[in-house]
C-alpha cells in the first residue's frame, strides 16, 4: 500500500496521519550450517509490540478520539484485515469498503482509516511499509520528558502516498517501545506536533498505546473500546 505521513488538525478537529511505505534495511550472516538474519531496529520495534501475533488477528474494533481544548471528535472502526474489510461509524455516516477495491469516492475515508490505524499500530507499519529511509541516534534527550532514549528519524520519499516528503522522529526505550514522537511536515526542522506514547495495553499479544498527548495536555489523542479478536 502506498502511504505517507501527514498530521493536520482541521477546524472540525479531524486528524489525518497518512502512512508511508518503508524499505527495511536488513543484514544476513552466514554460518557453516545455516544462514541467519540480523533483525533491523525497526523489526525489533515491531516484535516488541507483538508482531508475531498479528497472523492470528481476525478483527480489530476501536474508537479514535481527539480532544483539543474544549472540543471533542471521535469515530469508530471495524477492520477485518484478512478479508480487507473496513467499516467506519461516525456521527454523520456509516461506510463499508474493501481496502483493495476502493475508488476515488472513498479517498477521504481511506485517509482517515490509515491515519487512525497508524496511531494504533504504528510499530507494525515500520515493517509493512516501503518508501522511507531512516537514521538512528542513541542516548538522545527526548523532546518532552527529557528521557535518555534512542531517536529514529524517518524520512519518507517524494513519490509515494497521499502526502509524500514528510519526516518524523520516534523515541524508543531499551525495550524497543515508543515513548514519544514528533512530526515534521515536508521534512521541516521544527516539529509541527510532539506527543507521548503511553498507557500501553496488550490484547491477544498485540501491544498498543492508548494515549498520546502534548506537553500541555490541551491536545489528547486516545483510543477507547479497543477489541482485538
């Protein structure tokens, strides 16, 4: 799937973060008996969040929420990844479609789906996607809590997806769990958004952060009614 990252808050408080695709760097080493593969740091992040259990997931249901000051926005998704079926339930409408058979009339719905899926399952997107380069820096002060973490800068290409050319940075701890991230539209030096990854939960071996908020707490993006089957 061609995707890229976009984070923008519209006047209706709708957030869109549209995923990009990634080319994971891999190394292999040979031994006399077998060939082994050294996992990339992106694969380690995915595995730390339960990627090996993804094959057993049949359906995910969740409500995506955004609070900004006094405003609130939400929408609910039912996603059956093996069948490529998606249902959006919002205050205005209910929309059903197949991710492999969408047309131009479903572009906004698909953008919203990708956005919300990225916030929920971003560690898996790091191995699902293609179309970005990444660099790693160790022992970096995180932007919000000033923790000593590993920083991974992700730069998307200028060709793929809805919003090509964006960059963001994730900050992981020694257990390869994301603690913070920042978004840099079109590779800008200054981040447009910096927020936490916290309140982790695990279902069917899949780990996900339920809460993301900025330094002031006036912006909160969070998940409720999450069910992984």
